[in-house]
C-alpha cells in the first residue's frame, strides 16, 4: 500500500475551530505539508495573526508566536533578525495584512526581509462577524456594506500582490486560489516556492490565497468555491507577480 | 570648590566643544563635572550655549541659574546672560564680536579680542580656544597640560592636523592673563 | 484494493469532498451524528485513491492509500502537487 | 578603571551593548536621537542587530518577536512614540516577554515640545495600555546611574520575564558626565526554555497573550499579579539625602531630583532641616522610604516636571500621616533651584 494522503507531521491532531468549508484548514494543511517536505519542522517558527486564524498555534505542531493585529511581519522580522538560520513565516488574513497592517507588510517587503508570508484573502472580516474587508469586492454585501460595497463611500479593493510586485525588495509574490483540487495543488506549489526562496536566502516571499468564507458570504461551501472562480479571480487574478532568484547580499 | 560656567555664542563658534574640553580636563583631574547643551529649535544658526559645572563634591543640579563665569562670544549672549552672573563673578567677552559692555559694576570683566587673535594665527575658528585659554589662565581651575591633552582627545581623527593651531590659540589665551587689567570690582 | 480511511469525528459536513469525487462514491451518512454534531461523510466501494477528497477537505477527515504494483505512479492529484 | 565623558544617550547605548543587548529596533524621535545613532554605528561592528523600523508600532512588535525568540532586545523612544508602543507593551506583558524600553520624555500632550518633561509618569507606571499590567520603571538621575541601571534593567527583565522601562528626560539624554563602565558579576539568569527557537529536541513552544477561556485568563492574571507583588517586595530602590535629621522632605526623581538637591543645600544653609527622597524605581514605588522617615517628617513636597502625577504615589505612601504639597512645571519648563527652595520655605511656613 502506498500512502496517497495522511495528516502531515507538522499539524497537531487537534480539530480546528474553523467553520465547515473554511479555507484556513486547507491552507494550514498545505503549509504543514511543505514544512514536512523540507524537513524543517524543528527549525520553523510561525506567527499567528489576529483574526479567525489567531489560534493557528494550536493546529501547527511547530514553535509559534501570536502577534498583535497587523504586526505579524514586524514580529517575524524580530525573530528572523535574531535567528537568521530558522524558517520564519507569518500567517495573516486580509484585515490583518491589508488594512491595519499595511505599513508592516509593505516595509517588510521593502526591506526584503527573508521571511515568508501566507496571506489569506477571503474578502471579508470573518472573526468579527462579516464586516467589509480591504479586499471586499465592489458590490459585495457585508455587515458594514449592507447595500453592497459602494466605491463612492467605501473605496475600492486593495490589491496587495500588484502593490508589492512593483517594489524592488520582494523576491517572490504570487496569488493563488484554493477553489478546486487543481488550484489547491497549484497553491501548494506556490507556497513551496515561497518557502524555498526563504530557505535559499533570496528574500521576502508572499503568497496571497483566495480562500472561501462560506459562513460570512452566506453560501454553501460548494457555492463559495465557485464564487472564488467566478467573481474573486476577476478582481484578483491569480499568477506569479514577481519572481527573482537573486540571492540576498 | 565649585565653578559654574555658562558659555554662549553663535552656532559654529565652537561653544559646545569649548565646554566639553573644559569639562573633560576637569574630569581628568578627578573633579566632578557636568556639561549640558542648550538644544531644540534654536540649535542651528541661532545662539548656542552650554553649562559646565566643576566641583570637588557630587554635583546637584547641572542647570545653572547664576554662573560664576560667563563666556560670551557674541552680543546676544552677553545681553542674555550677563545679568545672571553672580556678584563677584567673571565675564569673559569676545570683543571681536561685541561692541557693547555689560552694565555690571560688581563683576570682573575680561575683554579678549579672540577673533582678531585667531585670525592672526591663521584660522578664525580657533577663537574659542583663545577664550578657553583666558578662562583657564584667570581661574586656574585646571592645569594647562590637562587642557592640551583634552584638546587632542576631542579633535576628530580627520582634524588632527589642526592640533597645533588649537594649541597655539589656547596658549595665546593663557598668556593674555599675564599683565591683564580686569575691569570691574575684581 | 485501495483504502480510504474516514475519521468521522473530524467531519464538519461541508460536502466539498462529495462535489469533487470523480467516482461519486461519497455521501453524507444521515444515520449518525458525529462528535461535532454533523452527519459525517461516508464512502461506498470503488475508491481509485485519486486523493481529490483529501486535497480539498479542510479538516483532514481522510487518509488515502493506493494499492500499487512496482514502478506504478500514485494518484494524479498527488503527482501534480510535486 | 577608565573614566569617560559621555552624553547620557550615548552612555546608555554603550551600556546596553556591554550588557549583552543583541538587537535594537526603533523609530527616530527627538530627544533620544543620539541613542539609535550610536547603536547604528556600533551594533553591526560588534555583530549585533540594529534596525530602524517603519514606525514605533512596528519597532515594539519587532522587539516582541526578538524577545520571544530569546534575544536580549531593546527599543527607545520619547512620549508620543511610547504612546504608540503601548499596545505592544501590553502584549509583551501579557506574553511575559523580557525587554528594555527607554523613554526619554518630552513635553506633551500631543506633539508637545522636545524639552525635558516628566509627564509620562502615568503611562510608565500605570501600565499605559490595555489590561492589568505593570512595567518595572527605573528613573536614573545621572549619567553614571543611567549606565548602571541598564545592566540591572536587562537582568530584571529576564528574571521576571517582564518589560523594564528606563524613564529619562532630554537633559539626562543630552548631558555629559563622567562615566565608568564597571564590569559587574553576571547574575544567574533563568534559562529561556520558553523561547520560540524551533522545537528541536523538545515540545512546541507558544508565545501568546490570548486566553479565550475566562477561567484561564483569570488564572493568568493572578499569576501576573503574584509576580508583580514579588517585584514590589524585592525591587524597590531609592535614595534619601539628609534622612537622619530632616523634617521637611522634597520628593523628586530624575533630573528634577538633581535640581531639588541644590534647593535642599540652599535650605540647609538657611537653617531649614530639609531632606530629599529620590525614588529610583517609580514602579514598584519605594513606600518604605517614607515609612523610614515618618517619625520625624513634618511635611513632604512633591516636585515634578508635570502637573501632579507622582504625587498620587507620594500620597499613597504617606497615607495621611503628614501633609503633602506639590510644585510642578509642565510642558518642558524646568524649575530653578531657587524656585524649589521657595516652595520648601512655603511648606515649612504652612506646616508649623
């Protein structure tokens, strides 16, 4: 018998608190699989954000720090600067990274801090109950845009990959969706590349992941996956936005 | 023994350095010292001053309300600080930059044509060392050799070639004290 | 024969696996309620060990094992991921 | 031992390096600029980390990350920057991470000015951010004391797993005084078995301040409280001048205590039995200093570069046993020794 799939070692046996069909569980698993594949469980340090994934440290079986809202890239910087031979990744949602933490992510990228950022974009604030996120689509209904996001009042979605990719600092910037099996496998290969960049000392890497939030979108898990493919990818096109294999000086 | 000195002038006249060298010399002679600068928005371009306290006991306040000695390198400094000098104290004036005199009959006033002397030595920037020489000569607060050592310490490595002219300026100031007449009650 | 192990008490009944199973062998078992309060997923015979269900499952409900002969590759999904 | 003439800010920086500080994260603000500038020059030369962050908020969170990774770490700022760091300080206290935070206080509120002030007393000693927490606060009053306290600050931070703040002011930062870097015998410090360094050879380590279960959060808070009480019992520091015979006490810290010391000398010359209580730790507050002199103390005068912040602690310490008077100058104005001397005379007149 050959193993096609088993729980990765770098995940705890614990059941997660995430809602049915939530993308966090899939992404946690992908990251854990990559940690296993690189055999770096004992030298990886993760940073949990504020948001639905605040308890990520209960699910990953690695050393982790929990950071203040938006500050995961700064915390990651602190760790990486004192432990440069460890693998450090920040796991952040869209409110955390693209709203309250915009300064931290842009400057970590600008410094080409040799860390990896996993950025979950589900176009909504999950933990606080479905408010507008910086990445909420125009017209999308949320608790705080009950008539749909109106750009005249609430502005436009913030496109992190596009912003970061014009900077000199970052080594690797990519956007993926986890909307079906094929895309999940593609997402895994991108996350793997991001970690590889760090391990090879090439500088800042970030993978934005379009991820479903069926509960706050008011959809079935299946419909949520289809909505990513049909609507989100139009505004947030997947792809590699920047890839530079130069080694950091 | 306690000597409180305020040194004041334009930014660029080497006021801070003069104070630092005095404080350093005193420290090297195992006295207690403190040095504080004026700073803030007026730091560049305007007047600059520093306060140096030298004592053989633990120094309480490093902030001087009434100095024993005022070194005024320009007129605004003289106007601002001369009324504060203790009766019986000393005011050293750089008369190259000051055409007026303080209205005090109860203090010693030492006029030093520091700018002119410095120019004659070949660098107007060493006027501060001339004045420092006069101060040390008059008060005897520290030994001449100690000061020369401190001047060497404070010259940045890329200015070591300037040592000789600074030394000359300081010695000139010291020598001025031989046969000088002080104005005031002395 | 391939082996599909289902940890019923991890299942939250999202049904994503049922949607992606190419052989349509997965369904909810309405006869039981698991620890989390859901009708968990159950499988009929006929698993081809493609790994689609375990790939999309957010809750690590599945373990998948393929009965392979010497030199044979594993599932399509797993190959693409590497 | 070599005696050097150094500015407070630079002496503090050198002391931090000698005390084993491995990394510094900060954001520029006056009047502490010489401190990061010195470290920017010296840290890379000595194999340490210096990083100018994009904000005070980022800086304190970098401190959090580095402290959580087990490093000896510091940041420095001034009033407005410390306000921004308070969220991070709350997290550091909640997660029990050691670090040194330097606050060279300037005049406030708001942008205020850049002159010396002590109006950050509340935000230093009362926590300052959200939640029940305390930071150990040292208030040196000379450049030598600044240097000596840096070593203790790092050690106490490690011993208690708690941030320690050094509260200075612009004069202390800019003032030059002779300083000797005494090599102190290193204390036995607890190993940082809790640090997130990668879980090699042990179980998972987690740094967090989140306790969603209220029972667990209460337990955590009681645990912190117990630690704070231990600190209160063990770590109070103060200096008393003329404690043997004084009847009228000035209470002042930092640069204010230096000026008050001059005023005490003037009062003594004028025949007033004046003394000085100078708290060196502002939290924990040295209540015992007051107990020790209470049998002969007739009155206390609190002097601050603020409008009545430390006076709360003086009143709590005196606890109604003698009158407490106040003299303060806000907004970066510094009183003269004569001003304080006059207040001492008023205190004596009012409490005969």
